C-alpha cells in the first residue's frame, strides 16, 4: 500500500485549480490531469508500506496533526 502524510486543500483552491486545468487542456498541453477533488498537499511520502503498519503510523501522526 502506498502511504503518505498530506493535508487537504481548501475547496476554493480546488475550484481555482480545476479552472486552471480546464484552461490548460484547451491549449493542447499534454499532461496527466488529476481530479481536482483528489488534490492535496503531500507532506511526506512513505512509499510502499505493509498495511499492518497503518495503526502505528496513525498513532504517531494523530497527536502531531491534532496540534495543528
């Protein structure tokens, strides 16, 4: 399982990025366009991890996230 720590983007920013994607597509720019609702800011990419590590990672990350 590919895991990462990330924060969601505000809906207003996702809407602006969706508008940008629409304009960029019209120019013929060849790119892979993710669904704007799936956009986030990755803080740390953990790569492939065994699913059994999820609980331990959440235990470590939960208190840190709660402070911010």
